[in-house]
C-alpha cells in the first residue's frame, strides 16, 4: 500500500530554486579555487629579482628551493660504483703508468677523477696543477682555465668581453671567481629557459656551419653540459686575438677523435713535449659530449639530463633533480624510466662495458709506455732527428687516441664501441712506433730489450721521472694558507654577501 500523497506545487518550485542557488555557489567556489591554483602555478612571483648573471646560487634558491636544495647535494661524496662515484679518486695512485705517459706535464703531479659541481672552485684551487702563483701575473695556468668552473665567468665575460677574459694569468681572477658552477651557467633568470653562456660552444657550432640557437629543447638538455664536458684547447694564434689563450673546441671538421686530430695537425699544435720520448703531445680533455654523441642513447635522442638529472617527486610536486652525479646512484629514477630490466641487470650492463673497455685500454697503455721508454733509449743511443721523426708521429697519434678515451668521463658506458675502436687505433700506432724503434735501436747497435722500470706505485713512477713531490706539496700547502684567504677577503669586499650561507662557507677537502 502506498500513501502516495501529491506534493504541493510551491514545494517543487522552492526545491528547484534552492538547487539553482547551491549550484551557483558551488560554481563560484570552484572557479575561485582554480584561479588561486593558476596564480600559484603559472603566475610565478619571484621572491628575489635576479640579475642576468647572478652568480650566487643561494639567491636563485630563494625562488626555486627544490632545485636549489637538490643542487646542494652535489656536495655529497658518499656514493661509490665499481669504477666511479661521487668522491675523488686519485687516478695516479690507481694507475701509476699515467705518471709516465704525462711526464713533462703537470698532470703527472696530480690527477683525480671528478666529483660534484659543488667542489669546482675548491678543487681547481687545491690541485697542484694550478701551481703557487704569488702575484696576479704569475703561475703556470692562463685565466682561460677558470672557464668551466663558475657562473662568475659569464658575469665577468659580460663586463670585460670574452677576449679580455681569456687574457692574462689564472691568478689574476682569483678574487673574482669564487662561486662554484651554478644556476646562471644554464638558466635565463627571467624565463628559467636553458641557455648557453659559454661562447666557445657557440663558436664551435659556427665553425661547423651550425647555428646553436636552432637547437631543440631536448638537444639543449645535453648542450648545457657540452659547455664544459668537451675536449678543448687554448688557441694562441687567432688573428683577431693575438697573445690570448682563446678557448677553442677543435670541431672544424666535426666532433670525432679523428677530426679533432686532423684539426690539431693542421694547427701544428702540441700541449707539451714529452719528457722521456721528446714527442710533441696533445693532451686530451674530457670529450664527454663528443663521445656520447657516437653512442646508442644519443642516437635514440636521449639527453644527458635524462640520466644525470632525473625527475623526482616531493610532496606531490614533480621536479628535476639537480643532484648531478652517477645515474647508478638512482637506477629507478633514471634507467628504469625507459628500461624494464632489474636494477641488478642494468648495473651489470654498465659494469660489463666498463670492464671490457678497461681491459683493452690497459693494453694500450702498456704498449704506449714502452714506446716512450724505447724512444728515449733510441735518442740515448744516438738516433737522429730524421730517424725519429716518423717514430714520434706514431707516438703522438697513439697517445692522442689513448688519452681521448682515458680523459673522457663515462664514455665506456656512453659509447663502448666507438671507445674500443679509438683504443684499437692507439694500440696500432704504438705498435708501428715500436717496430720502427726496434730498427732504429738495431742500427745503433742496441739489440737487447729496453728494460721496463719498476713503476708499480705512484711514488715510484714520480720518482722515476724526477718529481720532488714533497717539495711541490709543501709549497702548495703554504700557498693555500697565505694566498687563498686574501682572494676570499677581496671577494667579500666586492660582494658583501659572499659567501652568503653556511653550506657555501664549508671549505671541505
Ligand atoms: C648544468 C646545468 C644546470 C644547472 C647548473 C642548473 N640547472 Fe636547473 N635545469 C637544468 C636542466 C637540464 C633542467 C631541465 C629543463 C627542461 O627539461 O626543461 C632544469 C630545470 C630547472 C627548473 C624547471 C623546473 C624543473 O624542476 O624541471 C628550475 C626551476 C631550475 N632548473 C632551477 C635551477 C636552479 C635554482 C639552479 C641553481 C641552484 C639550477 N637550476 C642549476 C640544468 C641546470
Ligand atoms: C660550467 C661548467 C660545467 C657545466 C655547464 C656542467 N658541468 Fe659537470 N662538471 C664540471 C666540472 C668542472 C666538474 C668536476 C668538479 C670537481 O671535480 O671539482 C663536473 C663534474 C660532473 C660530474 C661528476 C659528478 C660526480 O659525482 O662524480 C658529472 C656526472 C657531471 N659533471 C655531469 C654534468 C651534466 C650532466 C651536465 C649538464 C646537465 C653538466 N655536468 C654541466 C663542469 C660543468
Ligand atoms: C630516456 C630513455 C632511456 C634512459 C633514461 C636510458 N636508456 Fe638505455 N636505451 C634507451 C634506448 C632508446 C636504447 C636503444 C635500444 C632500443 O631502441 O631499444 C637504449 C639502449 C640501451 C642498452 C643497449 C645498448 C647497446 O650496447 O647496444 C643498454 C645496455 C642500456 N640502454 C642501458 C641503460 C642504462 C644502464 C641506463 C641508466 C644508466 C639507461 N639505459 C638509461 C633508452 C634509455
Ligand atoms: C643513458 C644514460 C646516460 C646518458 C644519456 C648520459 N650518461 Fe653520463 N654516465 C652514465 C653512466 C651509467 C655513467 C657511469 C657511472 C658510474 O660508473 O658510476 C656515466 C658517467 C658519466 C660521468 C662520470 C661520472 C663519475 O662519477 O665520474 C660524466 C661526467 C658523465 N657521465 C657526463 C655525461 C654527459 C655530459 C652526458 C651528455 C653528453 C651524459 N653523461 C649522458 C649514463 C648516462
């Protein structure tokens, strides 16, 4: 039974209007919420107004605290993988043959693997390679040496022009360049778009007939790194910049190892004369970007940032981790974004490639050390310039190919096949040199094998080439105590708020 009593018509109308009012109010509320959110997300109001080349990361951090906090973590040195990691590794201790290969050049005194961007200033100040300049016009290194260390570089370049920036000695900029690599190196402060701040990269593209400003967004995610992680040299013979150590990438014929060699041959360039064999040597400097380009990941359009700057989530917000370090410290955030394999399998993929490259590079090094020693024996036996010329050419090429791969960070994973090909060329050149040397030595009555010295430790190898390490180290320690505080004092006078916070003040080592 239903007591189906009809509602009075006015109640229906009242319900109708009441519903309309509720719907209208809900609509208002919803629209105000979305507006607020839009304000938060899209109408970004910076807390600090940043100048074009503001070098102090902490000020950028006021506006972008998540990215800044993650960038500060490049100070963390706790991660270690099989061959690399976030701490410095003394490479000369790991492999004393390097001392012999770089005899006559400051790398034989001190060479460690790289660590986080946070240490860029500390490490260039502390390495023996920058010497102990007492005044602004002294010391072994030119001002150009600062170029990949700090956002103070684009700040100064804007003020003085790149040409004048490259002029003079390293020590002349000691009190100006004090902030480690930072936001201004890669970002435009107004839009936060990625930008190129180093003219050498722009000019290298021009030399190849390319316009870097046409690069895609994904290419920029590698090109910001290519400002520094590349092979370069100091060109002292630019017609428009005489007597300037002008930072130049040898890319005129392309970015490969062979094209760079062709360029250097044409320039008749050498970084130093080898102390043992008297070979004019090219010192390679970390061609990370160039070798990466020859690998499968670059071929498939993967960028440096995809593996070294993964997206992370914090409090529901997705952002780019600026803790730039080995991707093996975060396989799930890097490799596994694209690959389904287990962490263990992916790590093994990396180690397997690194081990194989190391195996063949070890052989290349031993052959090359022997070639240098046998060349010395030949000189000592009375070999002539004419006899030695083809020998030294082979040694020069052998060392170039070997160093191109040894100096590159990460290349044995980034591009294992190209790296192996280049090392193969190094072995071939060493063998050619040694075959010629056997003949030269025989012509001068030497038929016994040249003895291989005991260079099984860094100390033995450095002693063999006559380095007085105790003296070099104590001079450097004294210099660090006397000169660096003066640089920092001057920096503070110029920029009252430097260093602006605790983390920046921590002088680690
Ligand atoms: C070595 C280059 C480099 C440096 C140094 C650097 N960034 Fe970035 N940053 C990147 C890259 C690459 C991205 C990803 C950009 C993209 O894909 O659009 C990025 C993205 C960002 C974004 C966009 C939002 C996000 O998280 O994806 C912000 C904001 C940002 N960075 C802030 C900073 C701040 C603040 C600093 C200094 C503490 C800094 N960056 C230093 C390369 C750099
Ligand atoms: C302004 C120059 C500069 C730029 C730009 C730059 N780097 Fe570096 N990078 C360096 C220097 C210098 C070091 C070594 C610092 C040290 O050892 O003191 C370094 C170190 C590193 C390391 C070693 C870190 C570790 O934990 O061992 C990695 C990885 C790295 N950079 C990747 C990148 C990537 C990826 C980019 C681009 C997103 C980039 N870098 C952009 C100069 C630069
Ligand atoms: C942005 C996507 C992406 C990321 C991140 C990525 N990969 Fe890849 N990887 C690829 C693509 C694409 C290929 C090419 C093979 C294909 O097309 O299936 C590839 C190929 C490979 C190969 C085979 C290469 C060869 O030698 O033939 C290995 C091994 C590999 N990746 C390991 C890794 C590891 C380890 C990481 C993390 C450190 C990683 N990948 C990160 C996309 C990615
Ligand atoms: C597909 C992933 C991937 C891409 C893309 C990639 N890398 Fe790497 N990178 C690695 C891996 C894996 C290692 C080895 C890390 C280890 O051994 O701990 C490495 C090592 C390095 C190292 C040495 C780190 C150390 O701890 O000494 C540097 C520097 C570096 N990469 C720079 C770059 C630059 C610059 C680019 C772009 C031109 C790039 N990488 C692109 C995966 C990648």
